[in-house]
C-alpha cells in the first residue's frame, strides 16, 4: 500500500503500525521524530534527547500490538518523551549522588576508586531495565519523581495498594540483583 502521510490521520496510521506495517511506522517516525527531539531539548541535552526519542519509538514499535492509547497519539508520544526525559534526569541525579556519597566516604584515602561507583550505576540501570514494566514505572515515579503512592495510583489508574505492592516487589528484585552493592544501593535509593 502507498502511504501519503499528509492524508492519513495519526490514529489511522497507528492502526497500521499495530498490524506490523513497517511502512506506516516509518511514516509515523518521520512525522514525529524531529518535533519530539526538539521537545526533549527542553529537558535534556540534544544527544540524550535523540536517544530518548529513538528508544521511545523502538518501544512503541515493539509494543504497539498490545498498546491501548486513551488520548491522542500525539499527546501520548509527547507525554512518553517527557516522562523518559524525567527518568533520565533522575537517574543522572542518582548517579551523581552515588559519586558524591562515594567521594565523601573515601575522603581519608589518597586515591579514591570511582570505578566501583560507575559499576554500581551501570548495574542499577541494568537492574531497573530488567524489572517488569509495571514495577519499574511505579518505582521510578516514587523514587525518581518523588510522587506519593496516591499520586502514582491516580496517574496509573490503579489503587494505592497496587502501587505499594509494585514498589515492594521492585525493591525485593533489586535487593536480590544488587546484593553485592547493597550498602551503596541503600544509600542511594532508601
């Protein structure tokens, strides 16, 4: 099928994407990539913004069949990019706290070893990525965006008890995965 981007509404185009149509995805990508990158520039630097948008678009492609968008596709894309930028900012702040905490704890030594902090940051990011999406989302909104359980529940349209359960499960999984780094991990996230 020949696509004419100016003739096709976003929602119609997205229905083709949900059916696995790569051509429709290419059009959608081209329609929004530049404007989403410019939008992300309000929050993060250009390089990080491009990476955020690319990651979000790949996620959209991989999860489109199961995705239910209740608002307009445009709103969904901008909301997703903003949230991913905020998560990146929070992760960078977490990494900086780890570096600062490590430096303060090692002030008595002449040659502080920052490689452990870098390794911890990489392991935390990898562990967060391996969490189930619902656990990770609740955890990041609480720990990185400082939202209360009630605020998260309202945003995710679930009960506060569900939010509590998801965060507790995320913490349990992270403790197991990061057990070798638990003292530093605890300093950063608890």
